[in-house]
C-alpha cells in the first residue's frame, strides 16, 4: 500500500505533469482512493492519478504511458465487482470521473452522447427533461463508460437488453494515444467490423472509452409491479419461460430465493412468505399493463403461485421493490461486521432452477451464507457470499464455491459472468469458458496493445 | 471468365481432392454458378468449388488453402448485393449451401442452433412446429450464415433488431483451419471480448461461420397491418418518430416513395394514391393490437395521413403487403429488359426525410430511375437503380449517384450501409466512414488472417 514510483514511471509522471499540470496527482490519499473498485480483490495505490477531463487528456496520458511502457488503469465510479479498475504500484491511474459532460440529447432520434464519466443517475435526470430515460443499469449508480466497459446490464435487460444492445457508437483512445470513432448515430450499420461491440465489455484492455452514444427511450406512460411466491424454484422459472414465450413484454422479472426473502424480512419487516419469490414489472399504457399483468397472473396461478400483490401507484410500487433493493444491505446486516462478495453467472433459463438448487446445496453443505437474487428473464443470477469479519476460512470457502459455481454454469451451457465482467477475479474462468477462443482474444489484445500497457492483467491473465 | 487454375492453386486443389474427394469440383459450370452473388460487381469463376457439409470440411479446406496461400471465398445462398461472395480465378470457393442441418431447437430457451447453410425459410418451417419463429431477415430468402456474415436485418429490425442482436453464439473456422466457439447459449455474457459480434458482419474475412446459435421468438397470437398515405416524406418520418417515442411496439413500418407506389400500381393494379406511403404491422394479442393501431392511427391523423386501410385477416394482410413485396419486381417491369441495382444507407431518423428528398432531387436531375423503399423505424432506406439494358451511361450515372448517396448519409451522421454490407462494392465508402478506425480493422484482419487468404478484397480493400 505504500509502494513508491519506480524510476520508469517517475520519468513518465514527470512528463505527464509537464503536459497535464495540476491534473496529475501523486498525493497518497488520492492514489489510495482511486486505486480500486468495490471488490475484495488485490490492489495497490497507483504511482499517480491523472484527473482527465477530455478525450485529449486521455490521449496525451496514453501516448506518454505507451512511450514509457507504463501501465495505464482507467477508473470511473469505481463500482466494479471483479477488480477491473484495480491498480498496481507501477501503474498510472486515469481517473475518468471528471469526464461528466452530457454532450447531446437527440430527442427526435432517441439517442444521447455522453462523456464516459457521466453517472447513470445524472444522465437520467437530464433525459427526464425530454420525457426520455436510459433504462439499462446495474443496482448501484455507475458511470456510463464503466457500464459500457464491463458490458453491464441489470434488471431491465429482459426488455431493453444490455449495454451491448444499447451502445450505438464510441470514441476510443488506443494504447498509443490515437483517437478513433466507432459505430455512429444510425440505428444499425453493416459497415465493416463491429468495433463498438469489441470495445464494449473489453474492460479498458483494448482502448479507453471516452465518449459513448446510447439508445434512449421514451418514459413509459405508466408502470405497475406485482410480487408473488412459489413453492419451488422450478415454478418460478416455468412461469417466466411461459411469459417470454407468450411475448408479454415485461420490463423486469426478479427472483428472490428463500434466504433473501428471510433476510429482507428481518431488515425491512416486509413480512413476505419465506419462499422463492418473483417480482414482475410492467410498463406501457394502463390498458396494456392491465392486459399483460392479467396474462402473467393467469400463468402464475397455473404454476402454483400464491400471494399475488399488485401495485400501480408509486408509493406501493416502491414498497414492493424494497424487497429487491434492500437485499444487499440486508445480507450485510445478517452478520454484524460482515462484508459481502457478490458474484454472478448466467445459464440458459431451462437450466436456471437446477443451477440455483445445486448451488444452494453446495453453499449449505459448506456452511456458507450465500443468498441469491436473479434476473430470471435472462437466466442470470447473483450469489452474495456473506463473509464474517476476519474469517479467512469463509473467504477460502467462498472462493472454492465460486469456482464450482462457474464450472456448474459452464457445464449447463452458461457463462462465467452475465454482467459483472472478468476483471481480475475471473480470468481463470474465462480461460475455461472460452478455451478455444482465448488465443483469438490474445491476438487481438496484442494487435491493439502491443506493449500491454492497457489495464494489464484484466480479462486476459498475464 | 475462363481463367484456369494457376500452378499454386493446382497443388492446393490436388490436396483438397485428396482430402475431401468428390466434394471438390473443378467443373466449369459449377465454378461459374458458385462464383458470384446477385450484384453487378466483378467476379470470375473460382479455380475449384468445395461442397462443404461440416465444420470439419471447412477446417480441412482452410488448412490447405492457408498452407498454399490460396484465397478462400465462402458462399451460401449467393443472395448478397455487394459482391461479398464473388470469387476470383485464383480462389477456391467454399460452398456452404450443403451445410443445411438444424442442429437443435431450444423451445424452453427460445434459441436454436443451425448450420450456416440453413435457409431462413427452412428454419422457420422447423420452428413453426414448436410455435416459434425467427423474425429477422432480408426480403429474399437467404442462408442464416450469410445473414450473420453480412449483419443482415430487414423489415422487422425496428421490433426484433438485426442479426447482431439475435446471434448468441458461433462456431467459426479461422484462416488456418482452427475451429473456435464464441458466445454461447446464455442470453447475455460479460465474459471476455465479444468475438461473436466481431465475426457477425465481417463477411467471412476474419473466419468462416459454420454454426450459428440464434434467439427465436414465440409466434405472435395475432397480426394486423395498416397502410396510409401522406402529403410529404416529413409527415411519414414524423409519425414514425412519434410512434417510437410513445413506445408502441410496432413490428414493422415500411416506407414506399411515390415512384414505388406508382410502380407497384402499374405492376399489381393496387390503385394506391401516388404519395409517400407507410405500411405498419402490429403483433400481439387482439386487444393490444387494437390499442396500438388506434394509437398509431391517431398519430397518423395528426400528421395529415389519409386513406388508412386496416386489415387483420391473412388474405387482406397479404394484399396490403403486396405493395411492398412486389416493389422490386415492379421496378424491373418499368423498363423492359432492365436490371436493378439495389443500394442502401441508414441515417438518424431525424434526417431521413431530408436525405431521401435530396437523393430524389439528385436522381431526378440525372435522369436516373431510382425508386425508394425504407425501413423507416431504423432510418434505413433502399434505392434501386433501374438500369436499361446495355446502357453503360446509366451504370456510370448510378455509380456516381451511389457515391453521392453515401456521402450524403455520412454527412448526416449515418452509415454507408444499414444492412447490405460492404463486400466489394463499398470498400471506398467504408474507408470514408471509418477513416479513424480503419487501421484498427486492418490490424485485426492481419492478426487473424496474416496471409490474407480469407475472402480477400472484401470489406477492406487491398
């Protein structure tokens, strides 16, 4: 935590300071604050932090880092969960949180262009003035650039897709400081290689995203939610499969396992039945919501759902969503002083109930508390290992459980991460999942970043 | 058209024949038949055609071509419009049309895996048995692999997206014959570089797609269409913008310009008003269709639409769609013996009316007949140059108009092709559109195909 700059990056830092002046900081507190994300994964304070405010700043910084062979680690809001923004002592951290300009809102084209550091909440505040919204996003507020870099999604992917489906174009700074544009503003294009999708989800290892053009959407006329409980996880997934096959355009469908329901009951006093639980959200006109919710309710009844509780006014909607939104804080409250380690996998929905059941058996067998919530419509679920303070055995058990979770998902045709990304934490999982394609990823990395200075060690190990 | 194999590819062909036996043909008729797509662009019969029936065949063929440095040009249905499957005399053509196996239909997961040569119509026939459909697709029947390779879309992109949004995973044979898998079966993944999207739309220049896993959809309960006419193109785009902003989930919205309406009137006797015309399609339950069509009808009235004609039974629906489906054959009938040269661009929808208007002024000024249809919801439109037989001046005029069309689209923030791809025909357009990103595309090409044997000259010139 107290590593000092090496002589190599001392020269680079001198040059950065000469070019970017007071934007470059070697203050110890700043370096420590910007050296890591929210994960439990290893990090060191970088040798310097560059507070970038423009694409030109990023370009200048990368050109210097590249010349000196100094690693450059980008960070936005720092809300990642797999160490994707974690620094090492020899790195220069590019702090992009100051790139928070909303550059253009295209109300007639339902698109917007923002700097990478814009927070999702700020974007939505600005869009609201135009009757628009950007619905994609993880549970916590995050920067748009970070969301694009990790291929983030969240509860609304079942309706609106992930960042992959919603980024139309990018400004990217390459390893040597070259600035390129990918994609554009048209809704679709068949012009050349899809570099936009290559950089989205590459976690800053192929280039640094500085501007993002997004699809945006009209704010729905009305919203309603319904919560209900089921005897088994299989009932939950069967209802969701039937809903999707019927083409009912639900905007969210979230699963809470019995442990999560118990946890939020204790935390918020909601008094929900301690059973697998689904929360559905419907958007549209009041009459289409009435139709869609009634279709879903019939499917719920057919699959032994109980306690259907429906709300269409904001106060009651918010109360139902509390069961989901309070899940993570409620976990930490279960064990005083504990920390949580969230992980995620995604499987074909036909395997979801089985994957969750086997995973619960595994965590139970090892005495690890690990409640589950899931974006059922995508087959994506999250496990949060609750780690008592100072319990190294629990950490080791969680790591082993996480490894088996990934293996289980892969054996079912799934993926090692649906939305958290690879970062530092899942490089071995990626190597398993894409064994045949890994050399292609490595070849692309080498072609675009021959000196390996861009966020080294992330996505591709070593 | 009669070029003989060179000594280099004679050796390669001997080796191909030794490994793949009767799957290798040097028959002149076969070589001529499989050497080109439907475009007017240059081609030569390849030196041999390999009728591949498996990924292993493609792997064997590419390993041999790679060793000998012989170009390999893949072709499926041959329905491309930009020369993407056109051969040269020194190339070996890999005919993938025999790879027509439907490998798996995942009714519970709404996905399917097919060999690349499966035609969209065959896939949909097989899916129909499960109550499912794959809605993405161009106007003509095409192979799924070809559609994926060109990033195709069609009339339903406004609702279902393009191939980019609907390919979940791929089996790809690399230049040296290595077989890799990309993506998978989960609905989303944040695991590593998005190679699926890199290969989709790369037109066989980075690898050859042999198996494709697709999202599929439940067949909608009901369908309805409505046709109506407008005084100006601006009225048309304004209605569609308002529809999209209101979040009405139309499944199609097609524009026919006055020239097209006149052309189909002559061809089919439909008697439509010769004005800019929209055809809307609605899918869902009868009550949601009633609601959505009534919302759209109110927007149509507000934007001076006239002659609203609505149909919700198959015969009348088919009759309305004839105006669109007969457009291309009707153009050819306008001038006896003529051929048509279709091209496409895509712009932000706010610029669509202006782009079409300026394009019509340009074609009128040069005396070239070029009717227009468009997927308005995407900002994508097609021009079909009608070329009288043997009129070289018309060809030259069309080429110049096409160049100005692309420049106009680019100046409006659009793209040189929304769905036809780059192929041979638009390599110069791509270089203009993505001037800054072109070196990155070239670096990726070089990293994945160092000898440049995969479909050379397509996408990236030279």
